């Protein structure tokens, strides 16, 4: 995982943001590396439009490059956070 000074956040803090770390129930502390809202890359997601697909790219603790990234739909990712 990249050396970041960010501490773990919950999505209730301020939505989901790129570059922040969150505690994932399966992977532990993960860093959000990308958010795709529909076909657009965004920096943060607060309240997506109903029916809009949001994909979260994240890096698990043992990952170091984009090849190690995982992805999940926003609802699945949020459900897996502690």
C-alpha cells in the first residue's frame, strides 16, 4: 500500500473519496484509488443518482501497483466497510 498519512474514515464522515483509506471487512485497510460514476471518473461520491452505476477501485494493504487493485460496485463496497 502506498505511504499515506490519511487515517481510516467511514463513508458517513464525508462520503467516499479517492485517496482516503477505509476499513474493509475482508481486506482490512484499503485505499480508494478510483471512483467511476457512470462513465465519468470522479474525486468523491456523496449521493449517487438513483439507478446510476458507481464502481469503486481500491488497493488492498498488500497491494502496491494498479495490478493489485480490486473493484466493486458502490453498494457492495459500502456494505463491506466496518
